[in-house]
C-alpha cells in the first residue's frame, strides 16, 4: 500500500487520478498519469536533452517512478504530451508513425 502522506503534491494528484496499482514498481509513460517533480539541486548535473542547453532539473515521473529527466519546460511538455521535445516543427516527426 502506498503511504499517500509521503507523496509530493504532483504525485498525489497523479495517484488520485490514476490509482496506485504497481506504484513504484511498474510505470508506463503511456498508461500511467505523468507528472513532474523537481530534482534536488545536487542531482541536477546532467544536461537536458531537449536542446535548451540547461541542466536537467526536473524528473518526469509516472506511477511513483522517474522515467525521464530534463529542464522544467521539457518535463512539463512531456507530462502533457508524452514528448519532451516540441514535435510540431520537427520534420522527422511528420512521417506518420508518431503515436
Ligand atoms: Zn530543456
């Protein structure tokens, strides 16, 4: 059982919305509710891969597990759309096999 009191506010929202089955054990970016959590400053060492040039300061989470990380903007985008990068202008994304 998940102790809801220990969850961060965004995690709690996701747990309320999507349930806590397999919380912290199994996570799917497509099947679970995605949310964003800030990384502790000391862990924000890696470069974000969205192309912004900033450090990866936030985690992309689902079902209690960190699935990806990046700058706050890219993680908010990931939580919303499932893509960390903007897909509207990327020519390679226009081939029709995007899910
Ligand atoms: Zn970024």
